[in-house]
């Protein structure tokens, strides 16, 4: 069984080596002691969300303080090619399902998009509430998949602001669209920079949105003959790209 992962603040793990000590406090200590029921001598992963990650063993366990001894490092370096999912808001929690799976698959950034056909609307206080829900989804998925470097959660964008993002230097945007004739599996991929994967809501991306994003530099692509849900299209595209890039070697912790 893979060791559980717990969190510390960025910087805490910097410079630590074998036999150094690190402590869990607060909610992380309480969770380790009372929920996970961590025992002395068991292996624990500790990460800071920003790429630092160490392997440890528990030296002592209490609900307010867990002392750990470092046995090695398992850092997660920043990728040379970032994958960012631009996920349209979707009903029935399908957008959250997409964010969860994308996080487990190693996505580097997530941007919520208020698309024309999104039935779900984030307005006023719903914006902060919605982003908090997505942040909680990312936390659960990142812990489950033992990630040392967590995806960034961007601000809610409109189609107009998304088009500006597509124009950024070093960005390679793809719009997943059922009418596209180009297969994602066959396009050339950059070795560095950032790939944006734009996924629409349950009603799909409108023609006006597609045209605006393509005019901003995006390329319309499709995954295959099937029409995927809003919850599965993004994760499927992330997996398809990862098999051609970051998954070509078996290195890494996961």
C-alpha cells in the first residue's frame, strides 16, 4: 500500500536530508493520528504543494504533533511543458469530476470557464463559493494521487478573457470540439511552454466561441469518434497528451 501523503507549508522541506526531522501539526497531525491511525515506524510522504516532497517514517504520533524522520527525497520538479485544463462550468458536478480526474492525471493548472452554454452560473458570491469547491476537489485528488506539486487554480474567465489567454506567448491552445476534423493524437506538440485544453459544457462550445478562440490562435481538435461528456473529455485529452510526453518514461514517484 502506498504511503499516505500529508502537507506542510512551502519552504518547510527545503534543504532537508536523510535523518532530518519534520513535524505535522494542526489538522494534518489530527488527521494522521485519529483518521489514518498512523503508527510509529510507518512510512509517510510529506509535500509542500510546490514540488518538494520527502519520504519519512513516523517517530512519534499524537493528535497535536506527529514527528517524522526523513528517509529520502521524492521531489516533483516543475514540468518543461505545462498542461492546463480550461473547464467550462457544467451541471450535476461534471465540472468537478473533470477537475478531480485531471488532478489525478497530473494536470498543472485548472481554469474555470463561464461558457455561453453553461447552465451553471457563477455570479456574485457564487464565484468564491465555486472556486472553494474546486480547490477542495483539487486537494482531495492531489492527496489521493500523492502529488508533490499541485495544480494552480485560476480565476473564472469569460470567453473574451480566455481568448486573450490563448494569445499568450508560449501557449499552445487546443479546443476540443465534436465537429473538428483534426485528431488530437496526430498534432505536433511543443516540448516546452504550456498547452491549454479547452473543454465546453454539456451543450458543447458554441460556433461563435469556437470561431473567437480559433481566431485567437487555438486549434480545434477531436479525440475520436465518440462524443464525450464534459466530465471525461478533458481527462481523456490529458491522458492522450501525457502518453506522448511526460509518461514516456517510468520515472517519478507515482
